[in-house]
C-alpha cells in the first residue's frame, strides 16, 4: 500500500521548494548575495536531513512498535477481565492519545461499551449501535475505513467525526465487538494511521482471547472442585460402599467388579476434570456412574437407552457434560413405584450436533425449571449452569443448554454443540487449545 505523506512531510517539502525557488530567482536576477546563498544552502541541507530522519521507514516502524508495546502493557490489566463496560472505557482512554483520532469507541454486537474523546455526551455507554459502518464491520468481520460522514451513517452531523476506522474484534472466528477511531478530517487517515489502528485491534483481539482462556482455566478449576464435591459426597460415597459391602456377601464376583470400576471412576474424575475428552469417553464414564446406581437400586428400577451417531463418537467435548445430567435425572426424577427410563442421544440436525438426556420421571415445575441455571443451586450435582457455560466456552456462541419438562411426564435436557466439524478440524482446534494451555 502506498504511504500517504504526513502533514510534517508536506510542510518540510514545501519549505524546501520555496527556498529552492528563492535561490533560483536570486541567481537569475543577478541579486545573489554570497552569505545569503550559503545560509539558504545550509538550511536546505538541514531540512533534507530532518526529512530523511523523520520519515525513515525503519525508524517509523521502530517508534510505532514501541508505542504498540507500551499500549499492550497498559491495556493488559484491564483486558484480563474480559470485554465489559469498565474495561472497555479504560482501554478507550488509553488508546485515544496514541493516535490522531478525536474519539475512540468500543462496542459489543449491540451497544456502546466504552467511549472517550469529543462528543462523549452524545454517545453514552449502553446506547445502541447507530452507524452503518459499525454494523457492516460486525456483519462482514472486516475492517472498515470510511471517509465521509454520510457513509458513517450518523443521524446528525458531528464536526469532529467526519471519518472513521472500524476494526472488528473476534474470538473463535466470530465478531464479538468493534474498536472504532473517529477523525475530524478524512485526510488524517493515512496508511500509518490505518496500520496502527489495525495493529491495536489485533492487540485487543489477542488480549480478549487470552482473557477467555484464563476464564476457561478458572472455570475448569471450579468445575473440577464441584465435580469432586458432587461425586465424593457422603450420600453417594457411603451408598456405593454399602452396596459393595452387601454384594460381598451375596455376589462376590459383582462386588469385585464394582470395586474395580469404583476406583477407575474416581481416577478418571481426577484425570478428566480439567481436560477435553471424546464423546465416547464421556459416555463410558457415564455408564460407570450408572453402574453404581443400578447396583444400588436394581436393574428393574433404572433403564438406559443410548443412541449416538457413530460419526460423533470421536468428537471432543468438555468433560462432565452428560454424566451430571444422568445423575440429576436419578436424584430428582425417580418415582417411588415405577422404573426410571433414561435415554441419551447424539445426532446431527441441520448441520448442528445435538445431545439429549431425557427421562420419564416426575418432571420439574416451572418455578424449579426457571432456577435450574442458578449458579448456587444446591443438590443438582455439577451445576447445570456450569455445563451450559463450559459448552459455550468450548464451542462458542450458539452452543448451550435448554430444559424441557412437564410434571408427571419427565424431563429432557438438550445440549447444542454448534456446527459439525470434520475430524481434521477437531484435531486442529484441539492442538491449538493444548498449545495455548
């Protein structure tokens, strides 16, 4: 891309030309004063040296890199919290002096999260996105350079906002917001400004991804503790041990099998609580858990059906997304006088992976269902909210959890894992996550 001369370069170049013209006129008009001529030549040489020093590409790049690294150090403490109104506002204040922009703004996909500079009162935090340029950047996921107020799309005229650079901010290849720099004049937007703004956008994007990775680490740690607390609790532990103790007298062979599976179950719990595993491994761990409950209640009390598309068995999923749902079905859905039928299915619908865990138990009231995603809800094993958050964190926007239930009929929990990925793409994403880890 051809670099547009800066204002300083234009002024210095113009001065050199004027001095040269003056020198030529003096020579032609035969009014040449030696001392004056020498002074003009010296000034020309000094100006030329200053121009060369000021516009040296390596020096410009070094200065720009230094400013970018300095900004990275300043913005990192704020962006570690993720993209929220507080962090967005602080980052806007830091970025504004680093460019020639009159205003800097950060939005999510819907509203302004941070704004610094002129016209701040006209763009309060929380106000919806209004400009066509911003909407286009979000929709297309590409940087927009707009050099006319009409193209920006404001409903009214803002003298200090006649041009804008809009940089999309992405995580998981999806645009989650934009970084915007407004300028008083389109002439201010040269190649240097565009490169700097694009670099700052890439910097914030990287910091967002690091913040999300940190959040996932914290979430995985919390989930690990919750998983252990949910599974290693007095009721489940003592019930299983009592079941094994009773079988030692009546069925020693089955008791040995259960004891061995019990050890494997907890070893897998410790190993897998912070890792991503295949869907097949998650189902095997679920079957181990179910084996303990069947041994406790009897084969006639719990029935299980599994229908999983074989093409999905090797896809990677977060650990503990199915077993907690089966645990909740048994703990809260079982009737006193009828067997509980549980079905687990995994299939592809409209190019999306859908997993369902359904039962024909007592069902859930509307009030209880409304609070199932509460973070501190008790007695539901690994919190349903935790499963939903980890699905979205692993698969991105669009993934999540839904609950369908009716009193007396049963409950069905539906997990949406997002678009189907080829095995090679799954491996690539897994390697990328492991590399970041």
